C-alpha cells in the first residue's frame, strides 16, 4: 500500500507536468488582415497571380441570351404568369381545437368577424382566371381579441393550407374557396 502511494501521485500530477506553454502576444503586435481584391494572396493558398479568378480583364457582366447559347448554356424557359381575378369574398373554415367546434364562415372583402377569442379579417380573395374552381388565394389577418398586433397576416392558399398556415395554440383557420356573390 505504501509503494502504491507515490505511483498514484505521479499519475495524478503527470498531466500537469506535460502541459504545453501558451505564448501571449500583445495586442499591438497583431496585424489586421487585408480583405478585398487588392489583398495579397497568401502563399499557402495555391493560387498564382495569373489565375483567371483574379484577372481584371474578365467581365462579371451577365451574358446575353446569344452569348449564353454560344457558351453552351441551356436557355431559361419563359414562365407564363397566371392571371388572377378578384372575388367579392371568401369562405373560411375555422377549427377550435379545444372544443372541437368547426365553423365555415363566408366573409366579404374587408369584413371582420369574431370566432371565440380571435378576430378574422378578409383582405381580398383571388382565383385563377382560366380555371376558377381550381384554387383560391385569400389575404387573411387574424388577431387575438383586444390585441393590437396581428397573430397572422398573409396569403392563404386553398390548395395548400400548410404552405402559409396560422400558428395559433387554439385555432386553425384556412381558406376553402372564393365566394361568387
């Protein structure tokens, strides 16, 4: 037992003797790194002054469609914008998760209605001009009763309710369709 005591002391103190020393550099000796195109290239970067990435003769201007085709780039397809028409109102569905109450309410543009502890305002409802029954987009504002700040304000999509959903602990609100009257 007495022989084991010095060995334990060496095992415990051993890491303290093998620690490296840390050199402290005064703040006045630290140089600011140069940043930008005029900064010299560090020798360990593997780049030379003749690299094309640093060549001032290379233009960063965008290519014309003809130059892009000559360089072998595929043309960007033109996407036709979908035309939307405004509807006079919308049908919204509201779910109270606590009570399980589900309610469909028809609102006119600009109308505000209450449901439980929230107020819902419909700003506008739009639908695709070429296929009115395919989708509906409604700008909806939801706020807690008596609150000055909206809990939700944005566009909701009937075809993708989770894309822009209300994040409320008790209520779910989503757009069903635009109303025609």
